[in-house]
C-alpha cells in the first residue's frame, strides 16, 4: 500500500508540473497572440508562478471540499487527499486545454462583423 501511495504522489506531482506548463502556455498565448516566449527565464518564471498558483488553488478547493463534504454529501470525507488533488488538477488541465482550443479555433467576435 505504501508503494502505491508513493507512486500516486509522484504521478500527482508530475501532473501538477504538466498542468502548470499548459496553464502558463495558454496564459502567455492569450496575452501575446500565441507568440513565443521572449526568453527562457520568462518561460520558467511563468511556469513557476502558474504552478504555485495551481498549488494554492488545490489547497483552497481541497479545504472547501473537506469542510463542506458532510453538508452536501451526507458523509465525512474519507481523507484521501491524493485523489482530491488529482481531481482538482485534472479539472484545471481540462479547463486550460478547453480555453486554448476555444481561443485558437473560434473566430473573434470582431471578425464576424
């Protein structure tokens, strides 16, 4: 059981890092009309800041979920924080990919006029 838990934590960290990369790419793409980063320093700084933002989001959403679990679902939270982290980070990843697809694929409202 300990090996499985450790493997899940490693996978969650990898998922978090990839999600931070995707979120920083999408944020930069939206700001700079999908141009490239001007330097590696800017790229890694953006990646670090967005990854830390996701960590804060996971903490806030996790705390809210654990605090309100009994009220909304009628039972106590089982204490499985790794699974909760997986769900929150996966939701952020899917949201970032969706924003990128919509921003790149959908025409601008100004183009329609």
